[in-house]
């Protein structure tokens, strides 16, 4: 029974830690996304892929091949803070703030596409991007809206010579569910409620056990002291009592004869 109880407590503690970790990660992603427009945990960004524009990759380049519902982990760039921004080359996969024109999306958002052309204009490198899946991303991203982007528009890199990102297939669907009202309630809020109830119950139980232990300690402290004898002392005591009883019997014998 005690082993079973320990197993249950261990499983509950693991679940509690998992919920706390997920809660902290989700909260951090949400807060950093609101403040800077892109999630940032220790210099890395977690981005949910919202289209199939990079599905299948490009046989002429490495990296890529992620699709809608995946999560990609890239490295946040600091080009906005550098006097000389980092330069990129054709074939790199980067995330930038721009306008994606395609079947699924239209409007300014974070786009993770491959650089397909690099030019120098007025002493500055500029980049043109497009998704690997040309059936979805039929034209380059910067068509009639604007032409080439600068490094200052790039907020993260996913695949370059010095960094190769990580793809988590299908995890984006879980992340989007957690970010929904129902998912947040079921995956974050409800477990947290159970966690606080569990902690409260544990506190009450510990308090009751502590109070009982103190009462037992007081009872033992106030109880009359009784001599504690070793086995040898107990045997000597028995022999003494036997001799005393025998002596008392011998003293009573003459009295009985006189009667």
C-alpha cells in the first residue's frame, strides 16, 4: 500500500512539473510575441507554420520541407541593433516581417521563406524570398507591394551556414489548441486548479500530522517517568523478589505451627 501511494505521489508530482513547464513556456511565448512581434526564449523563436508554402523543400538547396501545423525553432537575429547587419546568401531560410501573397494569406505577418536572390543597391544587400512549394507560393513574396527586403526586416533565421533550425512536425496544432480558450482551460487552467487543490490538501494533511505529533510529544513529556531496566537488571530484580517472597514464607511458617 505504501509503495502504491509513493508511485501515485510521484506521478502527480511529474504531472505538476509538466503543467508548470508548459504554462511557463506558453506564457513566455505569448508575452514576448506581444512585446516584440516574435517569440523569444533565450534567443530562440518558436514559430507555427500557417501554410504549405515550404512543403517538400527545394532539391537545389538544403533545409526547408516543413508544412502547415509544424513548429519550427529558429534563432532570433539582432539586425535592428547592429550598425552592420548580418548578411545572408541565396538559399538561406529566414523569417521576416512582410507581406505574403498566396492562396491562404494576405497581409503583414511573420513569413519563413527561402532567399532566392541577393542584390546590392546603394551599397546595401537586399533579398528576395519565395516559398519552396511553388504550387502554393507561385510568385516571389515581394511582387507589386514592395521589391526586395533588407536585413533589418529579418527577425530570425532558420537555415544558414552557421545555424540549422529544428522542425517539430504537427506540434503547431497542439500549440494552437493550447492557445485557444478551450485548450487554455483544459490544458493550463484546469490542471493548475487541481494543482492548487492538491497543494492545499497536502498542507492541511501536513498541518494535522504536525499537530498530532506535537500532542503526542506533549503527552510523552508530561507522562510519569518509569524506570527502564535492562535484561540483566530485570533478571536480578526477579531473583531479588523470589528471595524476598521465600524469606516471607519462611517467617510465616513458625506462626502457623504455634497456632
